[in-house]
C-alpha cells in the first residue's frame, strides 16, 4: 500500500519536536528517514513504530531498575 512521505515540519509536528532536531536525528541514523534529493522524508507508520519501540524499551529499562533495587535498604 502506498503511504505518502512526510516532510520535516509534518514529521516533527507528529513527534512534538523541532524540525532541526528531527533533521539532526535523521543525519545520525537515529530515526527512520529517507534522503530525497536535498531533503529528508519520513513515513508516519515507521515513526509510530520507532516511538512505540522506544517507549517499550524504556519501560523495560525502568522495570529492570526497579527489580534490581528490591532488597536494597
């Protein structure tokens, strides 16, 4: 199925971050992005999956920290 690509402003608004921050993350490979000529493009579904995976890993890290503190006075 065809999914339109988002530009920096649209993707940044979706994530709630500044477009320049998003561009920097794209350059570093920290976020799923595609270079199209001189601009970055993003798929909303990939950004959603990326956000969900980060939230899931952060919950697991927090749970691990809580478990490791059990029994510590």
